[in-house]
C-alpha cells in the first residue's frame, strides 16, 4: 500500500486524464458543430436558389401558356383569312 500522497497523486493523474478526454470530446463536438453550422448555411443558400428556380419555372410555364393561346388566336385569324380568300375564288 502506497503513502497517502502517492494515492492522491494517482487520483490527480486519473482526474487529469479524464479532464483531457473531456476537453478532447468538447473540441470534437465544437468542430462538428461548426461543420453543421456551415452545412446549414449552405443548405439555406441552396434552398433559396431552388425557390428562385421554382419561381422562374412558374413564370416560364405562364409564358408558354400565354404563347400557346396567342398561337391559337393567330391560327384562327389565318384560317379566317384563308376562308375569305377561298370565298373570293382566288
């Protein structure tokens, strides 16, 4: 059996080891936390970009529908003109 001072020194060394492990763990968690913060920031930026693309796609879809309607109107007018020309017998 060692002296009381030796036992206290052993306990302090054990405590130092445990504190070192806790510090390492905290450092690991801090690094992981920072990585997650960056990923969150990146995902938010990507989400914003996707929302802009969705908005743009919606506008393009509206444009296509408008162009299709205009095309049908023009087609109808051309058919009317052709019918009028046919009635003239030309």
